[in-house]
């Protein structure tokens, strides 16, 4: 099921008086609950349809995915500003496999600099730094899946 279809279904639920909508198309199953979120249950491609969830509302996720943000160590705030994933997708450090990474540990960045790409639903979304500072940590390996809110980078502010 493509992103446009999912968005139309979400809009339909929001605009109508119905509280819940469940649709099965082939082997894919989508359930949208007003105020509750979106659940997508594909059989073959788990990562692709799940990327549509941030467009709608909070995701109704499996317990393992819900526990991921809580697994952050308490000293995370001491590392500087944390840049967190604004969506579910695949994390890439560079624009192509043979290109150099956007940022490295120890590199200075300015607000608005592109620091990574997250691929969601075959769309490449550039993620820009919200802070001026120095990259002190990179938490995700290139090509790895990320969840909404998962930490990506730590940036130490410059004085």
C-alpha cells in the first residue's frame, strides 16, 4: 500500500465520525484508530509500510520497539544536544555508497548543515543539524534501521 493511499485513509478517519478503520489489501493489513495511531501489518516488507506512521500519529508498536527510547543511558544529556530520528526509516551517513559521510566525530557543524539521510518509503529525507557545535558521537551504523525518536548524534555546543 503506498503512502498516498495511507494518507487519504488517515485523512478520511480524521474528517469523519468513525473511530476506527481496518483495511486488508492482498497480504497487507492497515488499521487506523482515531487518536490512537496507525498499525501496519505487512507479510513480506516490515520496514517499508511502517515508515508511514510518523505522517499520521503515534505508532502502536511492539513492546521491543517501545522499549528502545527507554534504553538510553542516563548520561545522554551530558554529551550535549542529542539529535533524534524524526521518522522511522533507514539511516545513511552519506548521499551515496561511494560518497564521503556528511559528518564525522570531531567535526564542527552549523545549524542547517545536512548531517545524515533517512530513507522512508523510497524517499530520501535530509536531516539537518538544529545546533551549532561539534559532533561528539554517532550512535547508528550506516544502513541500519532507525525508529522515531531514536538518538542519532550528540553535538557538543560551541561557546
